[in-house]
């Protein structure tokens, strides 16, 4: 394909507009209507998993993902933007601070704010082990999903927590 043909290729401007608006803030114009976008903090050190989950989730037009790649980065981001974040997704096995330690840190931080309802936390693990899942729930996670992630299932849970 020549450069001219590439530059003149048809572009879906409505798609570009909606995605640009979503990237700029917590509202997006979708089908001509302004809608609240649910902000999700996603912490997963696996770059492919992180970007795949982000792309598939954001493609619904309902969610804006703040990606993090380790538990310390997720904790720092939550501390900085806690008032903007509606849901948290944490992989359990991350460097610097794992998902359980990060969930404990987040719950401690929220407790320090006094009286704030806890932000829903969804844990992600590659292990289908009841003891691990119990540890996650004991750390303050609301639920745990096993990898590989079923996107239909994840979106159903995100919808439930964002209602």
C-alpha cells in the first residue's frame, strides 16, 4: 500500500472521537450521549495480559483503565487517584508487592480515610486453589477470578460492581 493510499484510507471518526474523549476524562460521548465512564485500576505485571485486558475492557466504551505493572505502582496510583477509581483489578503474583499485600495496603489506606466504603477489588490468579482464594478474601478482595480470564465473566462482575 502506498503512503498516499494509507493516508487517505477511510477513518471511523466517531470511534476516534469517543476514544479520545474517554482518554481525556471520566465522561465520554457514546452514540451522541454523555455517559459516566467507570475508572478501573488494573495491576498486572504481565504486559500482554495487562494490555489485552485493558483493550478488551475499554472497547465496551464503559470503562477507562489505569494500567499498573506492580503492586507498589498500583498502591501509589490508588493513593494519588483514590477518589477517581471505582474498581480495582489485582493480579496476585506481581513484583515489589503482590496482589494480597496490595489489597491489604489499599484497605488500610481506605480505613485511614475514615468511613469510606471500600473500593471493590477483583483478584486474578493462575491458581485454582481454595486456600489462595480464601487468603485473597481475607485480605479484603471482594472476589477472585482464575486465569485465563473469561472476558464475558469479568465484564459481568465489573458491571455488578459499577451498578
